[in-house]
């Protein structure tokens, strides 16, 4: 097997993924991510954003298709090798903050570094730096239950950045934050990634949050689309006359969706 001959640090080819219960999530998605790029993956709920990020990060294995990272065929790796790859090269942010309740905030943020073998003192210093950037350094000695939900999410973002991963997968990272806070945190995240050469794959539901990205890829029903035009949902009698498409801000109101090649 030979790596695709291009400059993308991460590449997916014709990914097909379905969940254990048979739900189709990805139906032939291909994309490349350049080194240092901030790529936004947008699309409505259920369009496959999380599934795509999970396949790219080696958390799930596609049933068909290939994932290449830095010359490594991720789709062929066993569970242990994928876990090692994630620990050493990738960062992950979930839409809901999950922290170790027994550890303090700084210990949580330093944990991935310590798991990589960095000493406690150095890991603490790095964690505090990132907590400061995310404006939660004042909470460094608190336990997660003492924080507000949005503060816990900032800690999760700091934790993901502390290791300065090669690729950061951020799945709706600002979902628990209100709009102004969300915009500020996204700016911090993308600026930090740019200054440290971190490649970012960012899933976000709406085009507004994708504004800070270098490029946007849109999914609809597990496929990559060029423009998002949601067709009206057909009932037993067919689409309602003049029905409003249940679209996002990017919807132009035409009852069709154009699929990319
Ligand atoms: N654990 C699961 N088991 C079965 N089907 C699932 C599971 N998670 C997601 N799906 C289905 O897979 C498809 C893609 O979901 P996915 O979560 O990847 O989309 P998404 O764009 O990230 O949506 P959201 O914005 O709601 O997170 C949807 O049809 C969804 O219902």
C-alpha cells in the first residue's frame, strides 16, 4: 500500500461508515487537510460531522475507504496502534466537557502531557499557560465540580492544546458556550493553533462559526456537498407546496442539494 502522493497531512478517500445498528453516517466522503490548515466541517445535525472526525482521528474505523495521516494508513491500524497515534499526535475536543473529577483543573489540563511522559513540573507550567490563554487560570486549583459548565469546556480546550498536537479534532467545541464567549474562545483556539502550527479539523453546525477557518467542507446526509440546499421533507403526499426548507443560514431556498464529485 502506498500513501497518496500529495501534500496533505491528513487525507480521507471514499469513506463509508455505518453504525452498529446499521445507521449510515458517511457515504463516500473524500477530503484532504493541509498541514497547519484550519478546516471547518459544517452541516446540519446528523449530517455526519462527528462520524467523519472520529474516522479521521482513528476513533472509529470506516467499513470502506482510506484514512492517511503523515504517511500512515490509519484505517489499517489495530486498536492499540490507533490509541498510540491519538495519544502522541492528535488532540480531541468533545462538545460536552468531560474532566477527571478527582483532579484539579491544572492536573486535568496537564494530564495528556504527563501521559506522554513529561515531568509534573513542566506539564504544570504548560497547562497553566494554556489555562491562562483560555481565561480559566484563576481556577487552576479548583476541582471540576466547582466550575461553571462553560469554564469546564475551556479547561477541555486548554487540555487539548497543552500537548500541541499535530492535528486537533474539535467537535463543536463551543457548543456549551453562549455566542460572545463562543466567538472569543474560537478565536483563541484558532489563533493558538496557527501560532503553533497545529492542523485543526473543526466540526460546527452553522457557517457563522466556520468563519475563522481557512476552508469549509459541508456535509449533508453523509455526503460532501458544494452548496447546502436542503430539500423539503417529503410526507406521504410529497413535498408541501411552497414549503420552507428546514435549512441553515447557507440555504438559498431551492429544493435541491448539489453533491460534489
Ligand atoms: N451512536 C450511534 N448509533 C447509531 N447511529 C448513530 C450514532 N451516532 C450517530 N448516528 C447516526 O449517524 C448519522 C451521522 O451522525 P453524526 O453524529 O456523525 O452527525 P453530526 O453531523 O455530527 O450530527 P450532530 O450535529 O447532531 O452531532 C446520523 O444519522 C445519526 O443519527
